């Protein structure tokens, strides 16, 4: 009687890395004698990975070094140690694209790994017959409608937004439920996977015309659109061919689906082959009227995860499960796995176009119903309409074409992060911050929801987090919303700023929507938050206290000691606290709570007085980054100080003159043309580069010099607050380049190295796509340059444009209320005179408050009554003369120019003459942190 050998570890092991989105779709098989193996298809590129169990536990997360990355060589054994962390990956440069076998050998004395070229890629012997069938189809045909007026129609808009590439470029799309497709153009191996939770449904897609593969590796061009990716080919017969992949949004339908379309100039037999993550031996396939549905084996199904995939097409087609022998391109070009299903869908007549739809569902009936609806209703047209409507619901189109493209792409990219995985929320970033973070969600909310007119989304996100507010008064987290939601049973509250960011966005939502009923409903949440601060975190000055790592600069050495200590009171935290109190004052007014109004107003006044007195160093004319417990100032120069100007809605935490000096100080020392550093390069712990350094762990650099994309948002806002539009726009233009041409196209990375690389280029680091990076870019366009700031609860709409001189013209639809918009057309003539045409889309009794800026950067106010609209306003920034509908009007000054204080602002440059202590030894900052007697901050 045979026995099964016990594996060394009770938990299965997985290979997790950049090649699979750090998911658990590459399990290792225990083959006996202490050996685990996995066969991986690597592209000829550099890959980062670890060996770990499914949960990434401390004892079963293996790397070769505790702190740094270690390169793996073919056929060389490498000792592994338990080393959970960031920045200490195993790396492998695959010499050529193909299969590689990773073996982990476990003994009592050691754990070793070796990578060898090759692996099994033969057709496995299926436990069922290969399936084939033919289907007649009656498909619906839809149209994509434009909005008219001055908004571009769908086809010209999409053509404007196409990002054209001639070689491999990455991209990402989201399904707005719990999944995303991360892919690259011009390839098949690691060319993309539709991921959900920790697995994947759909991988590479291939198409054939008259039996000939349209080889993406030699495609003449790929075009990345907000709705999908198209590859263009030209075959030997001169037939121009295109293949398009689209992942559909399920935000409205809660349905997961995708489409692959192949088009040709001349009628031909068209075939589409999708790669599905279904093994022959663990799936079955059956026909329904119009298509087929695959079913995952019962024992492999998981709650909340689709186990059924229905396939159908918009033309009559034959369905056939093929083999490598019959279709060798699937092995030789696509490098598909031998044991996976290999379906082909082929048109039964000659056509110039065929679309294959894939529907992913948790029940067979749901998958079939969804697939039929896609065919009947022309799912592609519905998808294109949804994308077009999303892009144009609110609308800004200027005379700067590249800026327009970047702004539209930032909007589209922002929508990738909206999900319903843990209730409505916003993922922080992809691939490894696919969680809903309180802080990130509410920093990102204005640019992803409010400025786009998605007020219901904003409200639902607030409600979702508010429902998780901690109400236990004895807890140190009393009144807080989660910092991070990784699952509905793993909710973490370890931050001091997530909740005040939500409170700020509560008021932002109310300003845009005018939803007075919601103000009364949400007021208790704000009161509970403030009560928690009063009980646990209020000092004698009325300021909010907190632990060292509990600001957004939250990286910790081994999860215990802060890399960037900012306790006990950081400047940005006080700006948020002050703003929260002002929001509470307004909510108290709206709900008739006079006692609360007085109390919160008194607290806010104390914060304002204490902040300026304690944080502003009159002698050095600098703002402290934080106060120590003894009220001494830490004058480290960090980007956070700009939030003291931009977070409060009234810009009233500091005197305007002091605020001007804060802005000048920060940008003069920190702002490079490509972004603002998180610490001054003249600071002894400045790290000029972020990741992949031998000298230090990347978390040491994370907030100590590394550039964060989202920090550009409040940098632009602070410059606009003082009239420096052209200087701000130089930064914005550089960010536009990053969005369109760097890294994942259309998105923005989490970080950049502070200094350029040896080739003089930018180095992206952190997540390849980060929500708050693109959302802040979008918010800047609407709230800062256009200056749209509705104040519906005060009965007015504020339009405060601060326009770069590059904009000779723009058209805008700016959303507010239930279904209204302010329509703006702007032109500037050759003499610098400005003309605004303004009207509400629907009748609205709300007064319009227009802010105009003179040539010397002084700001003026003009009130326009609703009955004066539509109106034409002509303004001369030199003489400050203004007319409304031809009638001369007086302007009311409300902010003087601070140009004499701030001067001619310029970007700083990397100072290459400096010697950086952190590059002169090993783990310099780490040693300082470990010997600094800092309090442990474990969670």
C-alpha cells in the first residue's frame, strides 16, 4: 500500500511577482523529496518575485536577503531565507522568452532555489473529448451618440485621445467591481491578464485572418484608447487588419465582461482565440443558444468569484477546442500552457468584422444571460457610449491639445480604481495597493468623482467608510474610519489623517451637490470624530497629537519604527484638523445646533492662533514640519507645508502674507520640473533615488526625497492661490508628458526618483498606477486652472479662473447640483483681453461669483445675478475694466498681489555637487532610526 509523502510546509507555496501581478495564480507543485516546482513563462525581461504562501506570512515568505534585491542566475542554486518585506525581491533577467522551471528544495538545514530553462508545454491528455459546435447569430447593432454643442463627438474625441506606440508599452483597465486588466502591447507572453482578487480569468488574446495569425510582436502600430487597445497589421495580400481588446466596466450592471474584435479591409474568415485560465481536467463546456459556457470544477469554485465563462460572437461562428498540433502558433508564438483549454471561435462566412464576447459570472444562468445580452444589445457600442459619457459628463477642452489629452486620460485612469470589492471605494494603486485606503480614497475623491459630476459615487464612498467608523469610546481609534480595508474582516485604523480627509470631502460633496438632507444625516459622524480627538489626541493648544508614523508619511522599518518620524504634531495634520472643525461649524449651522456651532468655532479659532504662533518661525521665516512634544520646532523642509495653504477651504489657517512665504520657500527648495520632492536635497537624510539601491532599503527613501505624484496637486493649488498660473503650468505640462508617454500609458505612477537617471530620464517607482496621482491632476484642471468651486449651500457658484497664458481658448461644462452645469466659453485676444461666455445648462436661481485676476496678480470679485445669464463678460487684466453684456461694472478687490513677496519663482535643480550621507555607507538612515530611541508603532 503506497503512502503520500508529507510536504515540508503545511501551506502551499506560490511564485508571486511582477509577471503575475503578485497574485497566487502560479502555485508550486510538491513533487516529493523536499522539492516544490512551478513552470513559468517568462518574457525576455527583468522579473521580480518571491516564493511565499497564499497569505504572504512571515515564516513562509522567502527571498535571498532581508533588505535588498538579489539576482538569480540560470542553473545556480540560491539559498533562501524567510524575508517578508518590500525591496528585497528575487530578480531574474530571462535571456529569452520561454518556459522556465523554478525549483525550491527544502531540507532540515536549508531552503534553496534554482531556475532552469525549459518546462513541459505539451498538450495534456484531457479527461474529456474536445468540444466543437456551430452557431447561428442575430446580433443587435447600436450607435454611439455625441453630446452636441461644443463637445467633440465620439469618433473624433477617441481619435484625439489615442496613444500610438510602435513598440511594447504597458496599459491598465478596470472592471469597477473587483478586477483589472494589466497588459502590454506588441506581445503575447506576459502581455496581460484580467485579474480578480488573487487569480485571473483571461490572458493573452489572438486573432487570425484566413488562418494566418495576426502577430502582435510585429504589429505596425498599437493604439491605446480609454476604451481598449487596438493592434494594426498588414498581411501579405494587402489586407489591413486590426484587433481590439476591451474590458467592460461593470459599475452599473455589476457584470464582468470583455470583448475582442478583429477587423479587415477585405472579407475573410476571421478567428479569435482567447487565453482562459481553465485547465482541461478541471472544467467542462456546454452549448447554449448562441454560444458556449465553460464551468469550473465544483471543488475549485470560491464564493464571490466567477466560476463560469460564456463565449459568443456577433457573427455566425464555429467553436472548436484545438490543440498545439492543430494550431502550432498557440505554442510557438503565444506560449500557452499545454493543460489549459484552447478555444477557437471562427466566422462561418467571410466578414470584415467579428466580435467575440466573454461573460464571467458566478452562475451558469447568469453567464449565459449576460453573454446573450452583449450580442443582442451590441455590447461594444454600449461600452463605447459609457466611456464617452464618462469622459464628457464634465468637460474641459482647451487650446493646448496635449494637455487636453492628458486631462481626459487622467479622468479615464481615475475610473480604473473605483471598485465595489469592499463596498464602493477607490483602490489606492495597482498592483499591490488594491485595497481601499481611507486617506487615499478621500484625497482621490474630488478628482475622480466630484469634478466629474459623479456625486452619487462620492456620497456612496463616504457612506461606506462612515459605516465602518469606530464607535468604541475607550479605543484609541474612537471616531476614526479605516486607514485600510483589505477584506471585510481585515479593517485597519492606524492613521490620524484618513478621517479628517473624509470630513473635508463631506463638505466638498455638499458644496457641489447642495444636498442639505445629507448634511443632517452625516453630521453625527463628524461629531463622533471630533469627540474622539477631544478624548484621546488634543493638546493644551487645541492641536491634534499623533504617533510618529501616523501621517501619510507612514513607512515603518520592519513594521515598527518610523522612517520619517513626524510626531507629535505635523503641519498637514493640523491643517486637516482645522478644516474638520470648520466643516463641523457649517454642519452645526445647517442643523440648527447652536451649542455645537459655538464649541467647534471656538476650537477652530484656537487651532488657527496656536498654529501660526507655534509653527511659524519669525526669525528664520520658515514653517515647521512638526512640533516635538516640548513644542520645539522641526524645521525640516518638506512638501507637506503646502497643505497648510491648500487644505482649508478658506485658506485661513495662516495669514495670506505668511502663506505666500511658505509657498515660495517650498517650491524654491523642493520643486524640480518633474515633481516636488518629499524632503529637501540639502537635508542630511535626503535620498536622491528610491528603489533598487544597494545602500538602503527603498522604504528609507520613500518619504525622504522620493517624489510623489499626488504632491504635485497641492503644489499647483498653492501656486494658483497666489496667481502663479504659468509657473504651475510648466509643472502640469511635465506631468502631462508622464501621463501620456511614461510607464503605463494614460496613468501615473506612485513615485519618481528625485534625481534623473544616468540617461537623463525619469525613473518611475512604487505602483505603476496610483489613484491620487491622476485624480490630483484632474482636480487641478477643474478646481484650480478653471477655478470651478460651487458653494451651493451658500447659494452661489464661484468661478475663479487662473489661466495659463498658453490657453488662448477653452470650452467647459462644469457639473453641480442634481443635473445642472455651468457652461463656459473663453477666449483671449492678441492684446490679452479676456472674454467669458457664461450660462447655466438648466434654470438655476444661484448667483455667480466670478473672480478675475489683473496683470499684477491682484484678484477681484464680480457678482452676476442668475437673471443676467447667459452673459458675456469682457475683462482687461491691464486696466481691470470689465463689462457684463456690454454694460460697465465695478470690481471688488479681495486679494492683493503677493508678487513682491514671492518674486519670480523658478524650479530648483538637482545639486550634483552634494555628497549624500545615505550613499556613503550601508543603511545609514536605518542605523540612525534604530538608535534614535523612537517609540515602537506596531499595529
